[in-house]
C-alpha cells in the first residue's frame, strides 16, 4: 500500500519484496478475514486504498464486501480470496507506476549522519545496494529500523518471550455450513458469549465461529494445540472455511531458527486439526484442505520506539491526535504469549487515531515505519496490528514519503495538516 500511495503521489518508487507476490500476511500467511473497517456502531472508520482493494476484488469475485461478524466481537469482517488478492494488488502496483523488485530480501542497512543512506539486498542476481532519499520500512519486523540501529522495544521478560504466538492458518473446502449454523444456534453455551444468536435465528449469515468449547477441551491436549477454542471464518465461496486455530508459542518470528521450528510445528497442527474437524464436527464430513499458506503467520516481533508510543488507554478511550494519519476501532486483542487464552479490551465508542509520530523511529531521520512494527506498546499493538489499519498506515507512509522528497523535508518536518489533506484526497478517512 505504501508503494502504491507514494507512486500515486508522484514519487519515484522501488518496492522491494522477498516473496514473489505482494500482500504480506494476507496472501503469504492467508490471514483471513480483514478486521475491521467499521466501529462497533457500524460506521466505517477505515477506507482509502484498503477499500479500493476490496472494491476491485469484488469485481473479480475475490471479495463479498463487508459482512457482519457473527461472533459479535466487532461489527464487520471482510472475507477475501488470497490468490485473487495477489493478482489485484499486483495490478494496483503496476498501474501506480511503482517499480517492483520481487524475490529480494533486504539484508542490511547503511546509516550516515543519522539517516539511512542505502539498503543492501540479496536475490538470485547477487547482492545490490539501493540508495533513496526516503525509506519506508513495511517489513512487519522493522528489519530496516533495527538493522539501522533504531531502538526497539523490549519483548522479553524474565527470559520469556512476551510476543503473541504464531499461527498457521489453513482453508477447508467441501464444508456444509447448515449443520454448523444449527449447532451454534442450539448450543449457545458452547460459543463466544457475544455471538449474534438472535440475529442468526432471524437468518443473519454465519460468517465466523468461535467456540466448540467442550468438544475442543476434550481433545486439545491430545492434539497438543495450545488453544482454548476452535476459531474459523467463512470464505468467499459457499463451501469454504478459513481456520485460525493452531498456535505456536515462545518462538521468535524474527529469528530464522525459531521460524523454522514454527513452520514444522504449524504444519503438524494443521493436519491434526483438519483431521479432527473432519471426523468430529457436523458439517465437515466432506471437508478437505484446499490451501495451506506459504508461511506461518507472525503476529508480533519487533516494535520500534518512535516519537509517540500508542498504548491501551489510547485504544480504549478513543484518543485523538493533531497528526493523526489513520483511525481504528478494533479493541485490544492479545493471544496469550504463553498458554491458550485470549485477552481482549473494550472497543472505543467511536474510534481512536494513530498519530504519524508512531511511524517515526527515534534516531533515524529519513525512515518511515508502517504496519505492525510501528511504535506501540504490546497492548496498543494488539489493536493497531489488524490488516485494514496496516493498509491505512502504509498509505500514510507512502504519501508522507512522497511529500518529504518533493518538499526536501525530513518526514518529521512535514506539515501534518497537509499530509492529512492529501490522504483525504486519496480516499482515506482521517
Ligand atoms: C495468525 C494471525 C492471525 C491474524 N488475524 C487477523 C485477522 O483475522 N484480521 C486482520 O485484519 N488481521 C489479522 N492479523 C494481523 C495482520 O494479519 C497483520 O498484523 C498485518 O497483516 C501486518 O501487516 P504488515 O504489512 O505490517 O506486515 P506483513 O503482513 O508481515 O508484511 C510484511 C511484508 O514485508 C515483507 N518482508 C519482510 N521482511 C522483509 C525483508 N527483510 N526483505 C524484503 N521483504 C521483507 C514480507 O514478505 C511481507 O510482504 C493476524 C495475524 C496473524 C499472524
């Protein structure tokens, strides 16, 4: 999103991506659905490039628009097809005029006088050195900021990792949603207490299921999956279901050795969960695994220390800021770093705002950070990390980078009101 926004704002852009396709966790890790473009009152709080992507996906059958979240945790969810998302995002990138360099890993950073002078990359062609006036770090793991020496917030306590667990999602096809729906309606105690039971009785679509508590409790130890419930979502096609239930704890998603172990364990869990659902849950008798993602999903690794650190109070109380570049109304949503539970907060009444300062790493001048690695506490991050919010932060980083280059100003020196105005011009809600 950052590359598209910067190119549309008139900048010369090179977008470096290690995978052979864009989309990050949405495509590579099949993290599904997008949560959430709306606040609890049903008002849309996120739009811009994220909304454009949804609209364009709908045209090609890759999305259904925004649907009610039948778990009742948030107002809306947005199912999408990961493969069609790769296609549409690639089209958006190419049309924007941004140059792409896929299959390329950012391996090093050169810093001079407190600014990033160049990044070093490695790929099949060898090693390269790439200079730019402004850099955007949208690596999720703050790879550029970290390698450039910017301070990173501590994420261990008493030797234990305090980051959220990793999860290998997967997609089942051949699912019959009718018996699932009947079971949810008939057994409310078995499901998340906010589930829209009354609406489901009146015919509301079943888009998400969180529970099967008793059945799952009987088996999760045997399957060795540290999770307290089954969680799955309907997809774009009527017989699909995206399962977000596996959980790998106490491994560092920014460490290749830990990631290797996590991939092995994540794939083991996919098989045992899919087999168990097939054999024990009504509606899954004819189900089969139709997709396992390229990589395990990584929720949380490095978070930068920026000019502002967004926290839980900001989220819950709906904090507003003069330099706001995005809104969100998603509550704090923490999958326990160790253990099987979930810790959540109230959502703000309207929305909270993310200040541009969260995207500015201390100690580096010409670097803007976007996505899940911005400056936020563990709790603040547990809300800002959601994909539509990351889309909006990417868009803001792109427009800010373009303005920095055009005005010959550092990102910190930008006129925030002009930045916000340009974002509104690109359809963002700020
Ligand atoms: C299991 C799981 C479940 C989730 N559930 C939901 C959900 O239901 N709904 C929701 O909206 N959000 C959900 N999230 C959160 C959301 O998916 C992510 O927080 C969000 O997508 C992060 O976006 P990002 O762009 O910051 O990072 P990423 O999506 O991680 O993208 C980073 C990009 O940078 C590339 N990259 C990284 N390092 C390098 C490098 N050194 N060189 C070159 N390229 C590099 C990667 O390949 C990738 O394309 C979930 C996350 C996980 C892991």
